[in-house]
């Protein structure tokens, strides 16, 4: 029997948010817009959410519950890292920018870029969701 996944337990039905680009620009800070809408990346160790904290981490763009703090860990990579996501709240797709292939993580609620997921994380999943802190709200 597998261990329960707190991120899955916190899941709820995802409400899809679609807005014109001008509305996203007006509602998000320049840095939030760059990351969520333009697929940018914040500088390593620059985010306020690198340290582990209690609670639920939501998408700053639409409020979708993405990660539970129980799945957060210090990976040393310089961005918030989680070993599991609310599976209904995130989507993945291949990212071949910058001459390499990675798996991009997007918010299922607003299609915002969150970061990438790698197969070098801890048990029980072996995953490392490497997420831009600017894309998250506690």
C-alpha cells in the first residue's frame, strides 16, 4: 500500500481561467508576467519561498492549489522544490528551448509557466518539481 499524497488529498475541481493578454499584464507584476505568461525563470536563490513553510502553495495568477507544504523540501537548487504536485492542478509538456529537452510544469487553471520537473527527487516519488517562487502564493 502506498503512502497518501498530501498534494492529491488537497485537490479540488480546477476552474479554468482565461484572460486577454492585456488583463494579465494589468494584474500581474512585471516579474510574475514574465514567468507565468512568457515562460521566464527567476534568478536562483532570489525567491522568498525557497525555505520550507506550512500550508498550501497556490498559483499567483489564478489561485489554483498546486503544492502542499508537506511535499516541499530543500533540494539545494535555488528554487522551491516539491516531490509531488496536486495532479489535477498541474500539466506538463516537453520544453525544447535552450537546446535541451526538459519537462515544463504549467498551472492547469491558467496555463501559467511554473517551472520544470526532473527525475532526481526524493522518495516516495523520485520527482523534483523545481518551481519559480514568483509563480507561487502561500
